[in-house]
C-alpha cells in the first residue's frame, strides 16, 4: 500500500470527484441488480432501463 502524501491526496481527490456522480438507490439496489442481470445490461444501458421501467411499469411488476 502506497501511503506517499501525493498518492493519498490524489486518491482523495478522485474519491471526491466520483462521489459527485454517484446515486444512492438505497434498499432498491438489490432489485436493480437483479433487473440489470435479468436484462443483461451494462452500466451504459442503465439509464435507458430506468426510463423503460418508468414508462412500462407493468412489464416489471
């Protein structure tokens, strides 16, 4: 493990940057994971799945 101050500062900066784009879906995460696997989606396909679920909820009931 590299604990050089510059490495630690860089990691913290990257963590802060990443946290700005994260979305917490809470308890629904296991349902989303199952649905993602069922539909065979990658992370890039996830936004379109969200729209699909919103527009056609009967398909996911």
